[in-house]
């Protein structure tokens, strides 16, 4: 059975894709990777009571090669993954692993306390624990009589 493709359905798909691109086009300038940043680590973000946890896959990345910057509502992970060359003369048959500089900007779903963030790198996974910001409870204050000026 031969299935005919209707040109109208193709137009609708193209229009839908163009609309999606137009909608997604409005991106912060610092969220766009630079030309010298070759890859981005895969990231999982989940929420626990009182904290946000970010996990990023970074196999082969040294702790000294990663920089983490935490602001009130976003986390930036950047660094470099150095290429490990095989000893002696080798001819690659397949080369799929990513190497080079990376940068990942993550917008958080809530405000966090940057000073209380903790990060751990083990078994190729970077774990960043972020404490959610809890505003102070409202407190009633007493009105003091004015001080007598001398």
C-alpha cells in the first residue's frame, strides 16, 4: 500500500515548527553556548522538602576542572573535560565521547540561599544541593515612645 503525503499536512507541520522556533527564540544571551563550548552535561533537577538538587553527568571530568556559580535563582556549571589520548600510536575506529569546554546554565524553579549550597563530584556525577530560601516570619514590634532630645 502506497501512502500519499498531502502537501497541506506538510505545510501545517512546517508552520507549527516555525511557530515553535519563533516562540523559543527569545532566550537570554548568556544561555546560548559560545562557539568554544562544545558540549553540555546532561542534567537532572529534582525537589526535596526544603531543597533543590541538581545532578549533572560528568564522566572523566576532574573536580579541579569544574566551576559552579550559584545565584538566587540560577546555577552555572562550567569547566573543561580533557581528552584522554591512548598510549602509543592508535587509529580511532569510532570517536563519540565529547571533550572540551562546557557550560550549563540552569534556571531554578524557586529562590535558593547561595551561601548554603554544597557540591559533590563522584562516580562521574556532580551533585549540587541547594537550600530553598525561606522568608523570615513576620514579627510584631512595639512602638517606642520618642526619646527626649536634649
